[in-house]
């Protein structure tokens, strides 16, 4: 893993008061896990570097989204109303109930952590890491397309902030700005 990427991941973990451990002996089906009690994330090194970065971000997302500030998926009010309103047809009521359950299951904690990791990934990793990750996981491409507007908003905000000059400190003896009226 690139040294800059490793340093950035460690910095993110420290910022959230989480300890990172990279180990090589985990079973093949375990890429990583988070232990909320000890505030530790354990990541398997038995995977490519691009996956190590994603798994680290994914597990860190669980701390950010679900452990430090528990977050529950909120369903938009217009959609929520259709789930909870009384239905004349028992069949429509059952469809509404199953749709609500499906939304909560499919948009659950794992998907939320994946989306958070996908938003953070280009900010943390090198472009080559991102390309390698998407080559290995083409199924994630649809989610990358979903989070791209958030990435663009962040990048555009950074660019605009870089254009705005910092306000110069005023010294006590500097005269107030003159206002001219015509």
C-alpha cells in the first residue's frame, strides 16, 4: 500500500479514536471487522492493496455512521406516508409493508458503509488504486455513479474555497474603510 494512503488511513482512524490492526491470519471470507468495545478495526492482509483500503474505509464507516452517531435510514415523508396510511385493500397494505421492509434491508448498514467508503475512497487512495478496485469489483461501479455527485460537490467546494482569499487581519491602527456616497 502506498505510504501516503496508509498515513491518511491511520490519520482518519486516529481522528475517530479508532485503532487499526492489519493481520495476515484471518479466514479467506473475512476481509475485516470492527470491535466497538475496544474501538479496534482489524483488516486482513490476505487481499489486494486496493481492497485493503476499501475494507479499512468500510469498517471505519461503521464507527462513523453506526457506532459513534447511530444513524437510522430515514424514508422520505412522501414515501413513508404511503407505507403507514390505512389501505382499503389488504393486498396494497401488504405490498406497502414488504416494500418498507425491503428498503430498510437493502439500504441497511452494510450498504451505507459501502457508500461512505466509496465516497471517501478517491479522497484517500491514488487514482491507480481506484481503477484497480473497480476492475476487481465491477458491481460497485453503479454505486460509484450514485456517489459521484457528492464527490463533485466536495471537490467544487474545495476549489471555490481555494479561490476565496483569506480575510487579512486588521491592525488596530489601520483606518476604517472609507465609504463614498454619490
